[in-house]
C-alpha cells in the first residue's frame, strides 16, 4: 500500500497538513545520503562516476577525493547546472554518456534516486563491468511499496520527515511548495523485487531500507571473480 495515495478523507487531510509542514521545513532526501557515501569510499580513488548527477552536488564533493570524476545526466538542463556547480574543478567532466557507452575501469560508481529511471538489471550488469576489482557501487534508491514491511517503513519515513525537517531547516521557508529541481519518476520495482535482481548480479551486496522513503545498496567488486 502506498500511504501517499490513500484516498480516505481523514488520511487525506492529515497528508495535506504534513505536506504543508514539510514544505515550510524542506530538506533533500537525496543529499541527506551524501555523508553515507563519503564515509564509505573505496581505498583506491582514481576515477568516480555519478550516474544521473542532477545538479552536480555529489560530483563536486567527490572531486576533492578522487583524481577524476565524471557526472552523467540525460537531462540537458541538469547537465548545465552541474557544469555551473563544478566550474573551476579541473578534474570533473559532465556528459550525457549512457551506462552502456561508458568505459572503465573505475573505482566508484554512485547513483542517487536514479536506478528506478533505468532498466535495473542491465544497469547493474554495466556497473559490474565498469568497476575495478575492489571498486565500489553505492546507490540510494526508491522502491514501490508492496509489502506490510514496506508500508511500515513508509509510515516511519512520513513521521520522521517533519522532525528531520525541523532540525535541518528550523526557520520556516517562505512561499509555497517548491517542485523537485530534477526529472522524477515513480519506481516500479518493490524493495524485494529489486533485492532479488541485486543479489543475482552482485552477490554479497548490502541492500538496506532507510528513512526518507529510500534504501541504500553497497557492493564492492571482489578482487577475484569466481
Ligand atoms: C531524481 S533525479 C536525482 C538527481 C541527483 N542524483 C540527485 O541526487 O539530486 C534523477 C536524475 O536521473 C537522470 N536520469 C534519468 N535517466 C537517466 C539516464 N538514462 N542516464 C543518466 N541520467 C538519467 C534525470 O535526468 C535526473 O537528473
């Protein structure tokens, strides 16, 4: 059950109230996970690629830690913003190159809220091919709620969302709700469905449910493939 789409009038009113509150105390559910990525970088830091880099915030942070950083995005507007954000960072390139066209090997591939825009199975196969042995894939994703467990996590996210908003953005923002700055899409696969694909292609990957309506995936390519 998707708690954001329940039509009961009482739930609807509560959801509208929460939405208005969250709009006054906004925070990025995506940028929130940059700290998790930066705290878990691989030991070798030659090249990193952020797929679907959006406005380039993570690319800019990776640029101080890797020799080369590539950001890719399908959307021309996003690429223009990422180029502007990374102006002056000589080790950064931003392009629209697709996963199938990228060449490796690379030490880190990141994806924040992007895997559900792609064919997950093909994307994971490409990422596995591109990574150096010892290289790491770190993703933050969205999944479609399908089980009671999914709904419980969504409820926990809905409850903690305004609390985290109050901490991160205590002074109420002026104006109404601001639309997402990047192209968005609803996820099709549930957590369990995606987990099965991840396990199949990246054995040993750690996939965890998180607050903020997100999950994380972390996988280090083994040094010796069986
Ligand atoms: C929800 S946004 C997330 C942006 C950014 N990662 C962030 O955390 O703010 C998804 C991004 O993926 C990009 N995208 C969608 N399909 C893509 C593809 N095939 N290759 C590269 N980027 C893609 C979109 O243009 C959009 O900027």
